[in-house]
C-alpha cells in the first residue's frame, strides 16, 4: 500500500497543546521497508496511530493508496484497518488463549462477521490451521501451538505476534519496536519474517525502532525529532551524525550503537 | 465548609433520622420488651429437633436452594444479551473523526442496555417478589423470578465492568482486524476476563441464596415462608431451628463456591 503524508501533517493530542507531529511530509511507495527512528516522544507512535485512523490530523492530509483517510466512512475505516497489520513492543496477544488461537485471529482480516464467533467457539478449520502451522514453523515455535500466551517468554510472544501477521498478509505493516527487549534469535526471526512479508507479499513495512543496526536493514530511514522530520533518505547514507542529531535534539540519550 | 460546620450537619442528620424512625433505646429496656426478647431467645435453647419437623425444614431448605439455582439461570439469561452492549470499550464509534450524530447513534444501544440493567437492579428482590406473586401466584417460582430479574441486572453490570477492565492492547489489535462486538468478546474479552466473570457469577449465586430466604416473607416460597409462619405463631423453638438451618446453608454455600473457584482456576 502507498502511504502519503502531504501538506505538512500536524497532530495535537490536546486543543492548543504542543504538536506531537508538526509539518510532516513523507511519501512511501508500495512494498518499501522504511525505518522510523527518533527518541521517545518524537512522534513515531503518533504517526502509526494516524495511519490506522486512531487519530485525526489538525493539519495536512494523510492518504493511503491515494484516498484521503479523513474522508472515510466508518465501514471504509474498518476495511482499511483490515489491510493494516500492527505489532507492538508488548505483542498485544490475548493472554488467556493459546498461541494457535491468537495466530488464527489473523485470518479474520478477510472473513465475514460470523467467522470471529465461529473461531471463538470451535477454533479454525483445517485450512486455517494448516496456514497457521506454517507460520509457526517459520518462526520456530510450532511446538508451542497449544501453549497459552501467558506461559511464553517475551521473545516467543513476539514471534507469535509475527505469525499472526504472516497469516493476515496485510498490505501495510506498522511495527512499533518489535525487537525491543527480545533475545537475539527471536529478533533475527522476527525481522527476517517481516522483511520476507515486505519482499514476497509486497507489504509496505514501517518499522519504528531505537536500534540503529535494525534501522539500517531498511531501504530507507526517516528520523523524527520533536514531531518533525530531521532526516529522510536511504539507510546507506544515514550516518551516525544523523542519528546523533535526531536524538540530541530531543534532549535524549543517543542509542548505544550511535555513540 | 469548615470541619466544624460539616460535623454539625452530620450530627443534625443523625438526630433528624433518629427522630423520624422513632429510635428510643428505652424501648429495648422496657420490661415487656425484655420479656418478649427473652422468650424469643429461650427458643434457641430448645430448638425443635423432632424428626418430622427437621424433615419439613430440610424440604424448605431444598426449595430455597432450588430457587437460588433457577434464579441464577434466569439472571444469566437476562445478562448475556445485555452485557455486550453495556461495556463501553466495545463501542464501535470510538473511531476519531466521526461526526457527532454518528457517535450519538452508535452509543444508543449502550445507553439502553445500561438503563435496563439499572432498572432491574434498582428494584429490590422483595418488591419484584410482590410483583411476581401477583403475576404467577404464591410459591417458589415467583421467588425465583424475583431474584433472577434482580440478579440479571447485577450480573450484566458486573460482567460489563470486567470486560471494560481487560487489557486494552489485545482487544484493540483484534478490533483493528475489523472484528465486531461479539467477536471481540469471544476472542478477546472472554479469555481475558473469564476467571473474574466466573467468580462474580458464583458470588451472585451466594447472594441469590440469601435473597431466597427472604422472599418467602411475601409468600414466594422457600425457608422464609416457614420463618414467617413460625414467628407469627410465636413458635420460637421452631424459629430457632430454621435460623440454625439458614446458618448451616449459608456456610455450605460459601464452602461450595470456594471449592468451585479453586477447581476452575
């Protein structure tokens, strides 16, 4: 999916309050993998909430595949959201349910209203289960299919969350620090799977991260500081100076890799 | 308002209420009252433990127990369809950027469900019992209906609050996939709140049991009806037996629900 922020997109959480995003213009082509870096409070999460219409702009225009999302009706917003996959630092899975059930939920993106109830009552059919198992195998957690989310380690949770994305096959993936606080092996598997989704499925991938090594694996880096874009260019040219500048401006500590 | 002023208002409120209720500690010390009280209490020294009477009491206890069970089922049947609409975090119109009228229309089912639950709950079981005794006649079914309707209002509110209290992230993630209200409950809220919902439902059953002992006073069956009769006939040794039986029953119910809670966990 193509994402376009134009006309200087601005967002404030309170009327007259300080802007969380301020005059942002970014164009992202379909299938691109873009890392978004910046200190806490720089506007990364705000940008993501904007794209799922969890927020509306106070200025500028956000369009996805050419359509202004501010003009969408409730049902169109729902359709848009089905095509967007999200993954957070916390994983956002249902604790009391099994890994399998949580991954199966990903198949609901292109299913009818009754499918959710059917899934809740008797689980997914053989087709759904097979595709979920494939995803679990890719992330090396097939043996945990029947474990409850609450029993998993942080890394395993995150892998399960990526499995949900794999069965959902969204057109746009918003990954908010998916590899923060997980073990190395999990981080590698998570990033690998996200990258594969972007490459094979043509999903556009927006990856918010503090980890510069992770960011440099993207095609492009957008650096935010205090709600403004301070760098937008190829990751190969995103030097330590850029990173340091982005973090220094926020009065925050630069990440380890950049110091 | 100063602390002194507040204290004065409080004292006036208590005095005014005491006068209104005709509170008079002297009445308790009155010789005639003392005589009546001691006669009532002496019943506890000689509870009626004859076999035939105990059988009668056991019957009344069973009937009370049955009322509490049927009332719980009625309460659950009432609460299930209302709860999904009474939890504010399941409102579809929380999407920002919607026109005001769309938000208001979206919140309508929520308002209706909340108010229905409030109404069911606001009317005490005894009043419902009077209503249902008129409707279906004297007997335990009227009691079960009365307690069940009240329980439905309570359960709906308690369940909805449990659903509102679940971790927002997982539910939001499922909502973003376009899943509606009922799917959100089945896949998100229920697995997350199951424990608490079961526990509250058991507690409601205990409350039903206590209520089932009272509705008998207005003719809606159970052990209360026996109590009412024995007190009216000044048969205090029988009153004593009934109250001891109540004590045993409430204790048993408490143990039973603790046991169930532990096995469900």
